[in-house]
């Protein structure tokens, strides 16, 4: 069996290496099951859309689902950005797999509009818009999300052009709009420079927009609706736990790719080692952000803040919180501090599954109580705590259906764009060599400026 | 890196150990001048013990001012060492090698400087003993574990201890090299004891390497916890503008911003003072500047979060405090200076490669950052206190006195003396680490280009 690094070395000897897109067999049982569930997701969505437009309670679980998607599939492309920004070879085979999640992220928009339509007016409740006008929060949020997703699409397309563009001889024969779509790609030195610069800039913008979108959404459909809840660190908590989950999604994807795809021969444990370290870092950041919030409320004992913590953590949604705590912190932390877990992709994927399960419960405990809050206006003035709102059958079908829709959208994307960044893999193969050193061998890594 | 170290291993040894083995005249002049400045500061401190804190500009309800600002500032600077050293070591960043030691030493001496301030601020220094340490069991008086007076010493001492251990482990091979080059018996004996029999066997290198990695990983949570605890000194109180859950990460990232900037300043000074042009190159400053762009932008985001969530609840005292900070009298001028110095001027400049690779401009911009960050701490602490009381007739303002300003300025001399003294006794750059970097640096021939490369196991 050829080691993944050596499989990659081989690319430098094959000048026209162009990875192919994944073939999806529609008759495959798993794909058929996903299709069926996807239909359920669309039907339940339509039921809400036409039967409960503007009803905040009915959209509570879809809102939580939207935040799950924003915090997992929409953050996966950040791994590609991080790996490129640090010029890390470790991320190479995972970059495109991560970037392709832009396509299922577009589904978030379908949830965003009806969720925004349920929000009450800003007057009389705490908010971040401070008489901004301009249709806040609806227009700026819809706009910010659109720009965020378009930036992601642009990032995916720019990075994919060298892999999908036809050779210059064929490109000349295409209509003008198609040539423009392929950025007139012929691989000149100038085009390569522009492409690299564009990837860097788009990646940085994507990160900044992600943080911004998380900040406004987590506030407007989260703490702004629950009187007494005021936490400056909450947007950071959402953003960081999103990055943790984005890594988890990518780990599961490349683990599946390794197991079921021919491209899996390029994926090794080198990816697991590095992604595992970042996962451990984000896991620690999760508890740090949570503790920064919780500790201050616990110490200061302001009635409104205490009530919010009782709802979100200690009493009303205690069960959800405990699943989130185990899924997003305890299990990953205990697992990831051990090298045997962190250094094997097939073990790391179980940690990733735990994180994603934790994420679903975490977003439920955070956003369902806000969306179902009886009176989002004014300041907290005491009184009994609200009861928990657990999902009904339609909610459960909705969640399962939308998970299936995400998987189907990803498979569709993978059948159009190769799941491996061929040009970067080939470049990296040229920049990595093995050489004898004293009595052993070392890896020589080139780092061009 | 595009500029590999070009000198051979022998010259590396000679240049890095030159100051340790010989004492130039300027060393006495510089340490004498710094000692004089420090003596002035200590004289004022002794004066406060004699006459009390009345010589400072405190007036009810503002009893936390320059000394506490300086405490937070120096704690912030101390975050540079671990940020640079531990994180870059864990990520195997090659450019870290000449930077780490100075950053770690800066941590130790700035922590020591920081620790002095709450003690001076207490007015009766000896009393801090029974606020912080359970020293008198017979009286049944125990420190209150829910008080920041207990949290801070616990966190800072843990950080100081682990940093010293961290430095010591990294220093072992250099101590052994110093032992082998010591010109007299006394120094040879001292270095022999300190190097704990390090002979450079394979086993010793392996253990030293593993210990370094483990300590890097262990020290990171400590580094984060220290400034978080310092932030909670403020955030757990009900003072307007202070009670914000974002304070802990905001303080940590602010500390990293000022700390990394201080490391750049120190590196540029060391380069000229110790003639380390062969080791501290434009690439190192460039890499640090890139890091600073990311850190400064993150810090700015947290600043915005602090601002927005200050106004978020539309509580009148919070809004009033922010209005006071940003739009009232001298505060508005300070706010403009702070934001210009800490973000608006340096960050856009760092986006240009020419600025990132200019020692002069980097020196200037990183100094600006620290001026801005000092003002930031001042603006965080004092305006809120001035409106701490509910009743308007209890409002007050703070005006610093000459003595406070003198203490703040003279305290700059303490880490400087510490760094200078350390550099006299131990190599200020990790010689073994730099030599390793020279060995693993290589080039790859690709087509007609030579690409800088590094060897990895």
C-alpha cells in the first residue's frame, strides 16, 4: 500500500494531473435514502412557509437548525483558508473538500428569510442596531448573509478554475460568457499571481464576514429576544464553536473520502495530526468562552443574567446543555489529548461526530428559548421561568430532512467540481522531497515566499 | 524564509556568546543610567510608604488609576513571551528561533514589574501579605478566596514559575555551551551547576525536546488564565463599563497585541545594541508584523464588541460611561489618540511589505501601539470609576500628579535592567536552537529556481 505522501510525490512526475469529480450513483441505497429524507425536509419547510409565516414559535427549531448549518457547513471552508494562510501542507487534500461546503451553505439563506420575518420590531428590546434604520435588522442581515455566501462561492470558484478550466486551445472556441466564467484561464504567470492574491483576499473576507454574520444573527435571534440576557462574549462563543464544528464536518468528509473514494489514497494521517491539534485548541476555546460568560454571571448575580443562565444552562434546558457539554467539550477534550486518537483520521472522526451532536443540542438550548420567549420586550423583571419547548414530530422531520438536503447538495457539488485541489497538490508535490540525512531520511519542505 | 542565516556555526557561537564572555564599557554606562532612573522610582515608592497615597491624584470614588493601569499594561506585555515562544514552537514555525528567548525574558521581567504595582498601590505594602497569603493560622484569619487579591497572586505566581521553568529547559544546551567556553573557574563552575550535566547525548536532547513541547502546551492555558483573571478583577464589580462577559478574551487579545508589539521593539533594539544583524533579519520582523495584523484586527473586533455590548442593553449608566469616554473633554482627545496609535495608524501601514521590512518604521509603529494600549487601559479603568456612585454630587474626576507619572516612567527601567543583566549572564538568543535552524535550512532546486526549504523528521 502506497503511503498518501508518496502518492502525492508521484503527482510531480505527471504533468497534466487533473483530479476528477466524484461520480454519484443515484440508485445507491444511501443516496436514495437521502433523497427521500430531503423530500421530507422540503415538505416540512413548505408547511412552515405557507402555514406559519411570521409565527416565531413555529420557526424556533428551523432557526436553531439554521444556526447549526451556519456554524458547521458554512465554516468548513475556513479550514482551507487557515491551511493556505499558514502555508501548511497538512491541509492540502482537505482544502477542496472543505470549500465545497459553500454549496450546501446556500441552503441557510432559505431558512434565514422566514426566520427574520418572525422577529419583532427593535423598539423596546435590547439590540445591536441602535436606531440604525435602513430596515434593520431584516435588510442588513439578509444583505450580510448574501455577501457572505457570495464571497464563499467566489472563493470556491476561483480556487477551482485551474482544475476545471478547459485547455487554452479549447477555451478559445467557447462563447465569451463561458470564457469569462473560466476567467480566461490559460495559466500565465500573471494569472497565477492574481489567482493566489484573490484566494488570499477572498479567504480573509470570508472569515471576517463569517464572524460578522455570526455576531448579528446570534444576537438578533438569540440574546436580543430573551430579556435579561446580555453577553458580549456570546458572538465569540458562537463563532468559535462554529469553527470547531466546521473542522468536525471536514474531518468526517475526508474520512468518508478516504474510505469510499479513489481520491482517498492522497489522504493520510498527516491531516488528522494537524486538524486534531486545531480541534483541541477550539475545544479549549469553547470551554473558555463558556466559562468567561458563566463565571461572570455567577459572580455578579444580576437577576436578569441569572435568569438567562437558569433558562439556557442550569434548569430549563439543562439536558440539552449537558449533551452539548459532553459533545463539544468533555468527549473531544479527553479524546484529543491522546496521541493515538489525534493522529488517526478514522479515530478522529468519532470525535467529530461527538462535536456535531453537541452542536445540534447546543444551538437548540441557545436559540429555541429565545425564539419561543413570551415577551422579548423590555428588561427582565422577575417571575417564573418559562418551560422548555421540545420538538414535535414535524420539527424532528424538519431537522432530519435538512441534514439530508445538506448531504445531497454536497454530493451534487462534488459531482461537478473535483474534491481535490489538483493544482495545489501538484505544486506541493514539487515542493516536498525526501532526502537521506545522517543515518535516516528527512522530509524537505520548500517554503516559497 | 528568504534570508537564511549566512554565517557559519563557529561565527554563530562567537557572536552569540561574545557579550556573555566579555563586558564592554557601554554595559556599565547603560546599567548605571537605568539604575538611576529606577532609583528615582523606588525613591518615590518609599516616599509613599512614608507619607501615604495622598501624593497621588486619587479623589473619591477614583482610587484605581495609574498604578493599576501600569499593572494591567505590564501583565499585557508579559503575554508576548508565551504567545511567541509556545505557539510558534508548537506550530514549528522556523522564524521563531532568534525571537523566542528575548520574548520569554521580557515575560519574566515585565511580570515582576507588574507585580510591584498592586503592592505599591496598597499603600501599606506589608499588609498585602495577609490579604493574599494565609500566614497567621493562630488568628484564624484567612484570605477570601472569592477576592481578586487572592486570584491575582495565585495566577501571576503560577505564570512566573512556569515561565521560568520554560526558559530554563530551553536554556540548558546554551548553559552547557557557556560552561565549555567559560574563561574562568568561577563561571565554569556556575554554568556547570546550572547546566545540570547536559552533555548533548541523544537521550538528553530527546528529553529536552519533549519537555519543551510539553511545557509549551501546558503554559498556554496558564497564559490565557492570567489576563482573564486580571480582567475579572474589573468585570466582577458593578462599575459602569466594566461588567461585560467579553472582558476576559478582550484583555487576553489586547495583551497579545501589546506584548507582540513590545517584542518587535525589543528585537530591533537588541539587533543594534548586540550587533545581531546576522540573526535578526527583515524576514523576522516581517513575520511578526503579519502576526500583528491578525492580532490587531482581532483585538479591534473585541473592542467593538465591548463598545456595542456596553450600549446593547441601553442602560443609562453604561451609555453615559461610553459617552464620557468618547465625547467628553480630554477623554475624547485620549480616545482619538488611543485608537489612532493602537490600530488606525499601524495596521494599514503593516499591510505594506516595505513597512513590514523596515526596522525603523516597525520600531516606530510598535512603540505607537504600546502608547495606544496604555491609554486604552487608562480609558477602561478611570472613566467608569468617575461615575461609580449613583448620586451626581459624588461624581469626581482624576488628575494624575507628577509622582504618579514619574513612577510609570521609571518602571520602564526595570525590565530594561533585567534584560540587560540576563544578556550579560546568558545568551540572549537561543544559540542551540539557532544552530539547529542553520543545520535544517536548505534549498530545493525546482526548474531554474532555488526555493528556501527546511528539513523535517
